[in-house]
């Protein structure tokens, strides 16, 4: 698979984003094995932008690993500095499961209750409102009732 080509400006943005990241995959003394490639692929699927640390003193070998990973995993080589390799691949689109039967999720609502005595602070109360409930103007929770049907319209 060919590696992704980026403009220098895009590469610069990814380098800046990767600055604070810690290495996700470590390549040991055995070098670039199939298991290491599988881990790098899984990390790219999960994060998109990753750092790989290579425990090898040979710069040419690290450069070869860098290009091999980029070619094999269809990723863009962002940076090779010292023993760190930075790779990027766009995150795959996730399928959203759309369920029409689900109710809205519960939500927390803050309700202010004012005191009948003047000069006191209002009481702040957090109330959890479920999907089949509503909050009245007085701060009470009521269940949503089905709309009532007219008796006149239902008679023939």
C-alpha cells in the first residue's frame, strides 16, 4: 500500500500535535516483527497519531523501520527524531447504531427554589430528569402522559 502524502504545512501541524504524546509502541531488540506491526496498526486505528520508540542504536535501521511501517500500514511518516518515530493515519469512520425505540438519556437540571423570606439566597437543587419525564415551572417532576383523545371525535 502506498503511504499518505502530506504537505509540509500538514506535517507541521501533526508534529505539533504529537509533541506532548508519549510513545505507544516500543520496538525491542528483535526489530520490526509481525506482532509489532500489528500493534502499530491497532494503535493507528485507535489514536490516528502515534509515537513509536525504537531501542536500536543504528540510525539506518531505524530509518528503514520508519519507511517500512509507513508503507506497510498506509500511514504518513511525520517525523523521525532520535529514537522516536511519529506516524499518522486518518481515523476510520465509525458506524453509528441508530435505534428509534430508545428514550432520551437522563439529564441533570439545576432548580432554584426561592425562599418566602426576603434577603435569603435561593436554594439550588440538582434534579435528575429521565427521558419520559418533564420539569414543571415550580420545579417538580411529572411523567409525560400520552395526549388525551377527544371523546366527541371517537364517537360515530
